[in-house]
C-alpha cells in the first residue's frame, strides 16, 4: 500500500522585479505593492510596478535593504518561503553581492547561517526548489528583511556590470515525487483555508488546495493536484494528471489521460474514466471505478468497492473485506487479506 504524506515546503508566487545595476542607490517608499498568495498577504513598500531595488554606482562595502511584510490570514500556520530568479544583466555582479535575509534579530539565510552571495541565492532557487524562511502562525504578521551588500574586497573589474532578478515569496511545499517529472509551471495555484473553486490552465499546473471543501478543475496539461483537509472534488480533465486526495472524503476524477490518483485517508470516490489509469484507494472504505482503458487499481485498507469496468484491468483489494468487479475485458482480480467478493464477468 502506498501512503502519501502531505508536507510543507515548495514555494510560490508574488513575482516582483528587483533590479540591480552595478555600482549608489535610489530607493523610494511612496506607496505599497500588495499581493495575495493563497492565505498570505504580502506587502512591499514600493509603488505598484516599480522595482524593489535599483542599485547604481555602489562602492565596495555599501549596502541597501528592503522589508517585506507577510500576514497569514489562514486558520492554521503556513510555511513561508522565498526564491530568486535572474532575468537579465551584464557580467557576474551577483558573485560579489552578499545576501542576508532575516526576521527580527534572527538570520534565516546568509549572515550567521553562513555567507551567501546573490549567485548562491540564484542557484538554490532553481526550478521548483525553495528556500524556507519561517512558519507563520494563524493570524500572525511578520516582517522579513532582505539586505544586499557589495563585497568590500571586490575590485574595479565589476564596473559597468549589472544584474536583474525577481523575488518570489509565498507558501512553501515539498513536491511529491510522483510530480517531479511533470515539467510544472514555476508559479503554483494556491487555495485558501476556505471553500475554494479553482480552475487550472492549459499548462502543467501545480494546484494546492489547503483546508476547506474545495472544487478543482485542472483543465489541460499534465497537472499535479494536492488536496488538503475537507471533502474536496478534484478533477484533472485532459492530460496525464497526478491527484492526491489526502484527508477526508473526496471525489477524485482523472477524466481523460493516463492519470495517477491517490485517495489518502477517508472514504473516497475515485474515478479513472478514460485512459490507462493507476488508482490507489489507500485508507478508508473507498469506491473506485476504472472506466475505459487498461487500469491498475489497488484498494488499500478499508472495505473497498472496486470496479474495473471496460478494458483489461488489474484489480487488487489489498486489506479488509473488498468487493471486486472486473467488468468487461480480460481482468486480473486479487483479493489479498480479508474476506473478499470477486466477480470477473
């Protein structure tokens, strides 16, 4: 039996350009830029559309800093993360710009945790990887400080160089291993602690719902959909999707494509529909139907009701007292532990 453990860490959202042009600093704080990232409210002290940092004529040893305020409006804690993405520039100025990210008097990245350059920051922010900051409690607000210092030992070889990069702040998550090869979009779609209706895009989306009774229609692309607590309805639609129900009683539908679905805990209704699907009930008394195609279905623990339907299916009851119905086609039915009822047709 396969178990999925839903942990926090990836990151995401709020892309705001941070411009570094080599070597003095012009910084304005006339208004704020506010972004919502799931349940997080993120506030930068710069006008909408302006760069957070503009650095020019900076001498070795000079530094500048920017604060970002983050509020967690959820009913539970949220892990906050950050990453950076180099988008332009000349030369390798990032190699001599030291970065420290702190919360109050505590360094979270660089500084007392170990020296970090902007180049390190870029390298550690690749793909969907994240840099964790801190867990923010329900209803709490905190301020993170990002400080950049020109290495005092740098020489004049960095004159007329520049670097342009984005900062990304949001909720952190570990990406399930089953989704690592999906070539997902680097900006996930987050739900909130309420009852959300979430629509995906035609691209390969990462959708994370959190608490509440959520409805997700991922649409096109090879998507990774991660449910949370609550009775969720998660539908992959077209593409080869990976769906995790996790807690409570969920309706999980692959629709079209070769889908991989994990029910998690709770009494789930799992439907492969069209395509050669791999369906895992995991814990709970689940109802699982393969639909069309040569499906592989595993009930897991609990008294499951499994129907292969059309196609040459492989159906395994696993633990407890299961009902197995192969449907049409040349099927393989295995009860395993418990007193099972099998109908090959």
